[in-house]
C-alpha cells in the first residue's frame, strides 16, 4: 500500500496563538503531503520496498538502491519526522481540558533530571540547539543505543532513526514551520512552541 498523509490530531487553528492556522494548513497539507507523494513516487517500481514501513526504510537505507536512496532518505525522513511532530504538540491549556506545555512529569521527569540536572537545563540546551542550527533541519531529544538522553540536530529531513537513535521529542525549524507568523524571529517561535508540547505523547515515546 502507498504511504498516506496522517490526519492532524487537532484542527488547523488549535495551536493558536503560538502557531497560526494558515501555517498549520500549508505545513500539513502541502509540505507533508509532498513528502508522502515523492516517497511513493520513488518506490513505485520497487514492490518489495513498498512493503516496508517508513521506519524500516530509514533504519536500513543501505538496502535501498542507489538511484532512489536520496529520495527515500529525504522524503521518507520528511514523512516520519512530521508524523512524530504533529503528535508531540497539542492545543494549549486554555483550549483543552488537558494541560499542555508546562513540564514533564513522572518517570520521564526523573530521567531527564538525572541526565540534564533540571528541566530548565534541558529546555536551555534544546532551545539553543534549535536557534543555532544553520539552515533547515530539526532539533531532537533522543535516546541512543545505550538509552542515554541526547539533544541533537539533523539537517534537512534526516531522521535520528537512521543513526540508530530513538526520537522522543522533535522540533521542526525549517522556515516553512514558522515564517508566516514569526518571519526571521526563530527564537520567538522556539519559545512559543514550548507552550504546545504534549508531554503525555513524549512520555509514551519514552516508555515505548
């Protein structure tokens, strides 16, 4: 079966005022759809590869033929990264019965404090990595093969799973993710985004 664009788990305007409805509509319906379409196009003559999950493709890029490997890397990464991105955000508290933003709780909170010293230190490191990433790409909180937490960045649509790392939280810092509202003020976008983090989903990513 061809890959499909997942539905957003909320309306386009649900992340207002931190991310505007027009950005969400274009980002999801145009950019993410474009990655899905180009991934399907790259795989159309490879029925064995079409049977794999996007995770299966990205964790074993060496098994992908040279002539489509970059297309699968770019567009498969775009599909995987965005599918995670939509889920780790949720409407801010005043528009939802569930408190979003804020800080992690429970076992995740304990593990992050053990690794970073405090949530504020994690937030500082993550925000700085996002603000200083040159060009387009992503900032991630991942667990490596030894289960150690790391804050990393990846260029373009590269995904941590291609490097043997498990993404727990990710932030898209391509300009299309924020330019309509924030223009060149990436730092404001990053700070606003923390109000939307769905810690329930991040906890689930951590647990699984």
